[in-house]
C-alpha cells in the first residue's frame, strides 16, 4: 500500500510571537524556545519512525530555520527543500510590526478583532484569511499534493494561517470552522491520505 503521508508543522516560537507583535511577512527568527520546539518536532517524528522524501517551506526565516532543525533531528539534513512565498504567513499590512495591544488602542478592540478573526476582512494594506487561502491552496494542489499521492512522504513547515488554509481543505472545515482552529508552534500534525486526496487518518502530536 502506498504511504500517502503529509505532515504539517507550524514554525517554532518567533521573536515577535514572544513580543505579541503582528508579524506577517516581516522576517524575525525563532527564539531559544522556538529552537527547542523545532528540534522537538523532529524528535517526535523520528520516534514515529518517519522519514521524508520531500520538504516544503515558506520564504521566511522562522519557518526555514524550524525545518532545518527538524530535519537535523530526523537525520536528514541534506534533504532537498522547496521554499515558496505561497506558503508565507498572512500579510498583516499596516499592522505588521505593531504590538497587538497598541493596535487595539489605535483602531479599537472590535476593529482589530475583525481583522484578526474574520474570514474575509483584510487589515489595511494586508490580506484576509480568504486572500491567504487563495494563494496557498493552488500551490498545495499543484506542487505538494501530486507528490504525496505518488507516495512521497512530505513535510511542510509553514505558518499559522498558511497551514490553516491546508487544514481547511484536508479536514473539510467551513470558513467559520477554520477561524476557531488554532495551530500550535512546533507541533506536528500527521495526515495519511486516500488515493482521492481525502484524509484516511490524522494524528496530532500535540499530546
């Protein structure tokens, strides 16, 4: 039986996660805690007996660094990695670089909540979750999924919102359902797919 394996991992804690700052396409690295989370993700996957034939990540250092550390723990530091902006985090536009509490003072709780938690309301100069889905999903369908369906065990390390785009499709969630879904840093989610690309099984290594 073909092992159609897809593993999703959100990058380890970033410097701006720690500071409670909107990050988006800005490019801070991961913290010491983030490094530990990345290595732990690799160890958890190795403990499951997993190895990979393909790896994808965004063009942002926090995701690329996390992937490099995880692959080192897996004993696969030489694995070819494909990096693409389609997997970048949601662009927060004018909110990028702002502390979330400062943003609330400037625009109000209700407006900031709408930008953060609605499906289709974009912050000024930025992307809504729907916009993020519109660039992430075609890349998944065209570049990642075909390899998975051929039996290439695939690891994707990206961001909270770009991964939620993939999770929305894999788990057949509604726009409302995906808004409630949180993706923890450095915690692998293992999917095995059927031949028609639907999910045969899911294992969350957050436990």
